[in-house]
C-alpha cells in the first residue's frame, strides 16, 4: 500500500515507519482491540504449560477465545504455531475460563463457550507468500492481520482473506494423534454450511440481499458464524439466517435508534435471538429490498 499526502495537485509519498519492537504492535492492538477486531481484551502475556500467549481475547459474538500473536520477523510457521496454540487451548479449557473470570471479575462457564470457534490471529507488518499459502484452508482457525505505520502517524490494518477455492485442512491432520483435539473440535463455518438450512428459493433470495449489502460500502466483509452469516465493517452491521421459506435479517442497532417509517422491523430487544442488534425482519421476497438496504445503511453513517 502506498500512501500520499496532497499539497494542491501534488502527491508526496508518505514513507513507512517500521516498528522497532513487537511490543509496539501489541500495545496498539490491546489498546484498541474492540475497534480493530471487535474483541474483548482479557489478558496480556498469558502463560500456560510453558507457552506464553501475547494476548488473550474473547469474542462475545461467537462466544469463543481468541489467541493473538505478534511478529516482526518472517521466520516462523503460522501453521505449526497456530495448531499448537489451538491444541493447547482445547486441552486446557479450565485454565482459560479461570483466567477470564479472575481477570474480568466475571462468571463464565465452560458450557457457555463455543470451543469449536476458537482461533489464533497472527499480527505482523507483512507475511511471506509461503505463510499466506500455508494458512489458506477454509476450515483452519487461523487469521493473518497486517499492520503498517507511516511517518504521518497513520496506521493501516488489513486482514488477509482466504481464497475462494481454499481446501480443507482435515486430510493433513488425519494421521496426527497430537492434534486430535483440533481435528475433532475446531469448525470454521462457510456460507455453504448455511445453505443446507434453506431451499433453492431462499438461497437465491439470500444472494440478492447479500449483493445489495456488499454494495452499500467498500470493505464490508462476510463472516459466516455458527447460527448466522454476519456482514461486518469493523463491527457487525447485519446478520442473516437462511431458513427454508424465508430469511431472518438482524440489524445491529439499539432499539429506538433506527428510522423505520414503514414500521417493517420487529423489536427483539427483550426476546432471545441469535443475531446481533435489537431489530429483526422476516423476509419472504425481495419487494422491500431497497427499503431494507436504507435501514441497514443507517448503521454505516
């Protein structure tokens, strides 16, 4: 990425300012974890079984623990380290729960955690092609985040997406007894997993609404979760559940903050629901598509 300052019509390139220490990167992420990744910060420098975890975080949307590791060099294997940390977590669940409760003065039970959604995030100024390729599995709970800082106090942070044709990692784990916990418990969801809940009609309807949401702004991400498909730009803006006869759409806004002159949305603030936000719409066709987009767009303003 090249960044420029403008002076009239002249562009002046802003030079990258390399991080001197991994601790600088760690400090930025831990101080802004909610804004960057939508996560709750739990603990820094968490040690378990002689392994030191840079940052332990918790995702309240997926109810899962996230391990974050920071790197300045490129001489490490994201696959080996990622699998090691995931296995460590799944074999020591009680320690993670205890650390959460003691640090945050909260009460979290193991049964409330979705261990299948556990993941490891690596943060670095850059990754090699081999590292990116090695982590490119559709069902591999590893994330790569690139962070760069520039001389004008600007910082860019980007996630490296999985390729559309990413294969499964499961065949590579078949003969590994040491990684049995990872093989049997970790699950990364895809849109195709949700298609099995729908019909040809609702899948086609979903594709229409999906396309319209993505067109609302640049940088909207699709992140399938266990119970719904999330659309995020920083944080969740909308979630969709695919059902046999309809779609259930959630808009991530607090009750009373959405301008809905048609009265199309339902208040679910006091009703148990799986999506994020206090508003829900049941969709059986696309006749109100443009109007619904105007509601979702309010979250982006």
